[in-house]
C-alpha cells in the first residue's frame, strides 16, 4: 500500500518541534542563540568582540529584538545594520533560488526566497521563461488559425481553452450553436476537468511524498486521452471545439465507452481518498499551510478552487451558465479554512460532481447537427466537396482567407478547471483579431505566492505550489 515518504514525516516533525521551541522560552523572540547558549557564551568570555566565532554556540543574536513577522519586509543589509556582523547575518538571513529546474516547480517557475534560517520571509516569483508571445501571434492569424494557440496555453485542460475562445468569436458573430454541440461541449468540458484534477491533485500528493496515487491518476488520464483521440484524432492538442460548434460528431460506440469508464471511476476516487485524505502525514503537510482568507482571495483576483476553498461560492457554471450547464444538476463544493487541505477536498468533490454532469450528458444527449449551418463559418461536409463546386470554394476560402467578424469587442469567461479562463476579443471588421487578451487564472494565483508562503518552511512552499495548480503555458502565454 501507499505511504508517504520518510522525508515528508521528518519535515513535518521538524516543523512542529521548531514552532514549539520558538513559542517556548528557548526562543523568546527570533534570536539566533538559545538563552543557555548565550549564558555559556557570556561566562566563557566568547561574547567579547575580539573572541573568535566558533560554531553556532558562539554567535550572538543579530536580530534578537525582532520576530519573523518584523523581518519579512527587511533586507539582509538592514538586518546587518541593526546588530551583529556580516558573518552572523549571512548565517541566518540569505536568499536562495527555487527553480526553474526544481522538479516541484511544475514547469519553469522560478522563486526568489528570502529566508531567516529555514523560514520564508519573502517570496518573489519570476515569470516569463515560457513566454511565446501568444497574444501578439494571434493578431497575425485569422480566426480559424488562432484556435490551436489556445491548446498550447493550459496544456493539461485543452478543450476548455478552445471553448473560451470559441464562445468569444460566437458572441461577435451573434450565432447560436446547435443543441447537440452544446451537450458535447459540456460533456467534454467535464472530462477535461477530471483530466486536469487527476494531474493537479495527485501531483500535489507526489510533491509531498506519495507516489502511488500519482500512478493511479495517470492510468485514468490515459483512458480520457483515448476519448480525446477518438473524437478529434489528437491526444492533447485537439482543436475540437471550434467557433460554430465542434469539429466532428461523436464516433459510434464512444458514449457507451464513456459510460463504462464513468461507472468505475467513482470507485477509483474512493481508493484515492482512502489512501490520502485521512493520512496523518498528508494532513500535517497541508492543514494550516498556505491559508487564504476570503477577502485576500477576492483582492488578488483568485478564482476556481483557489477562491471556493476560502469559502466563496463562485462558479461561473452556476452564476452565468453557458452551453448546457443550465440544464444539468450539480453542487459546488466550498471550503471554509482556505488552506491546502480544504482545496484538496474541493477538488476531490469536483471529481464526483463532474461524474454527475457526465452521466446527465450521456442520458440527455440529443441528436441533430453539431455545427451551425453556414458554410462561410464552418467547413462543408467532405462528401459535399466531391459533388458540389460551391462547397469546394467555401472550403478553400475558409481555410485560406478565413471569415470576417463584425467590428466590436466582447469578453467571454468560462469555469475552467483552474479557475476563470477569460478571453477579451476585439474585432476591427477584418478576418484577423485586432486584439486578443487572455485572462489566465494561474497568473493571479501565482501573485499570491508571497503571502501564502510567508512564515512557512521551504518544504511547505512545495505544498503551496502544488495547491495552486500552475501550468506555465497559460501563466507566461
């Protein structure tokens, strides 16, 4: 069976012992030496300015009159001026790089950590290492060619990115997609949510020492990627959800296979909970870590689980339903403590709610068209192109020149697995977007890294990064 690693247990024990010692008389403030060591130092004369420094016992407190809370806004130079010499300050207050090569950085995250011993005083996230200029590139592509760029943003939740862009274009075109397309979008939106949470939750568990559930999650992700491949031909970058509907109809037998998978996935979630949720080491590494109040979450623009974990019941699928979400029943899980553990529980419950939605989509899936009936916006059926010259011309113009969108601007937002994914689209009447601003949820979440990690230890930073569910394709764009 699965057990969290010994290093994780040691970290949890060390953190508990350190905090207990700091709150006791051993560390009355945030001094660098204990009272016993200071007394021994004074008695031996080692505290004189001309005495050599030998080991930790011979170091006089350089910041004895300050707590860690006082230090978080001070630099090493300021602490040095307040007392002690350069060697003493260097032993306690120093700066380290976390990432971008670190395996727990979830991509190319680089953090500059200012530390007081092992305790984090300040966190400075550095972004841009995966910047590809996506928003600018879109301005040089027509509306059809711009779609695949969205698969490369959050490359763990591909179809939800496509949906956000497609809905923005549909608003500008003032078109309504067929009912069957709406239900297909809704079903694959929830499949994508499970696909994302399998990676988010179980990689979070692996970051703090648990490997086995991570392997279970990848077994389930493989099944979901097969559904992606059967419906679009691609496992990751599907380009399936397009303005006007979806690219292809569902292949024969796919709905039955999704139903078979959905009936067994609930028991797999139960297995994960049995191993992880009550595990004492997992709880010690997540309860009380990375706490975010409801007001802080709102001030920083948090969304998704990062917002709901703090007690704010905000889900765009409920407050502003799109596609078929107004025709399905589901609950929105909400936390109350705002720590890593509550956010973990929210994501676990979202597994089950997504299964509820998928079952309803399977039972209510209507027949009919999957695209709007306008060959200036969507390609004609391939069979028609072999019989009709008009269809062939429409196909050629659509994929060479594209279509023109009436002048205007709009904002489209959806409840992506990581939070509110938004696209602000401006059209000047041509066949290319004048401006496409992408609102990525992970960018706002990363901005809260400083206050979420402050006062914690370095291993706790790993837990905080995991609970943010960061993918740098969307953060850096």
